[in-house]
C-alpha cells in the first residue's frame, strides 16, 4: 500500500499529485480559453466514463498495482547509478593518472547548472534511443506493444509497461546517470551538485509541472510549430500512439524534439486531430492479464527462435560459399568458357 500511495506523493515520479494537478489546470484552461468550452462541459470531457472506466483504463490500473509490487522487489537488486559512477570515476582516474581539476575559476553554481542540464539532455537522448529500439527490435517490441495496446489514453497509461521494459529503462537510467555523475565528479570534484526542486531534477520538474501527464491523455494540446521543433507537445506524443499509417514510427522523444528532427522521425501535430489508439494489428483481449504479462514472453521466444534459425541458415550458406570458393577443385573447372 505504501508503494502505491508513494507514486502520488514523490515529486520524482510522473504521477506526483502536484504534476497531475498542474496537468488538470492546463487542460481546463486550454479547453475553456482555446476550445471555448463551458467549464462544466470541460470537466465532463476530462472525466468521461468512457475514458476512465474503459477496459483499457482498467488494464492500466491493474498494471500499476501489479508492477508496483513486482518492481518494488526487483529494482533494488538491479545495477544502481552509484556503482556505475564509481566504476566510471575509477576508470577515468586510471586512464588520466589523477584528476584534471578543470575550470577552477568557474563557480559551483555554474557547474551545478551545467551538470543538471547535461544530465537531463543525455537522459532524454537515451530515452529516445531505447524507445526506438523497443519499436525496431522484434523481441523488444513484443514487450513494448503492451504499452501501445492501450485504446484509450489517461495519465496512468504511462505506467502500462511490461516488467521487462521497466527493467530495461531502469538499467538505462542507471547507466546514463552513473556515467554523467562519474565524469562530472572526476572533472569538477566537490563543485558537482544537482539543482533540484522538491527533490527532483529542476529541468525534469519543469517538464512534469508543465503538463507531461497530458502526453497520455485525450486532450490534444498543440504548441506553435516553431516550439514543436524544440519541445514535443502532448498532441505530438498522442500521434505516436495513433494507429494511422502516416503516424507510425513518429515522435519517439520524451521532452526534446531535436532527436526526432535529426533522425527523421519528427511529426508536427495537426489542427483538431482526432486519433484512434491501440495496435495497428488488433489482438484478442489486449487488456487481459495474459496479454499484458504472459503473451510477450511467448511472442519474444518465437522471435528469438526465428532469429536463431535464420542465423543457422546464414552460417550454413556462408560455409557452403566458403567451401565452393576454396575447397572444391571443380569450382573453376566448371565455369563456362
């Protein structure tokens, strides 16, 4: 029970009540001022039963409850960022035989700002890379499709992930944070600190308080086109969940839009967009416990088996080619004249 409640009380978590409250306020203001909805009508839209009590939403709640129990016992046993930072620091110390003491005249506040910004940017890029791999690698997609099976979006959908995916992202976070900490501490020593707001990275706090929870909602808030080239709007992430063919494999980023722009996956939001969510290839019972937790292992195993068989055929083909080229005396003799 403590872990479940803690998800809404910890400013380091996306579902912190303050972030949910700010998202609600932003959504209401957008619907009232931009869409010209009456406040009562806006409330009814935001809390529509067909969204919050849909089968898709009920599966979101189930995954939240189950994963919180499961990950609470698993995460402490995974690789932590402190171990990575220590390893990184030790390696750098061995390579450079001592510490460089870079920029001795730069203030601790400047170093702290740089560290906080670099950590946020590098973490965001790592999320983009892992997210693309989850879509591109068949065995990883078998697990990530659980998230995309949501036919209705609400803030709880962000946690609709298979434990395997959660572990992948946890390891990614440990590596990114550990490397950044190790490098900065090696270079700047005691000047390194993290600028935090309520115990969270200041930039991550700003991202969350400015409506990150609306990414998984059916409130299509758009930004100006120039701003959507810098920051991904909620509507852009909703496009990522769309099953429209033109939207497939678009907007993999989390906060920054530059990664999608640079790697050709960026897509602007559309005026008055009305999207359908879920999987392009429908599956039976996408909200069942079996589909969420068991089916990904079966599908992943099939992909692994297929890959092994294809590798075996490739190795046999390579062996035959090698034999033809270098072992068969008749190879050149049988060439047509």
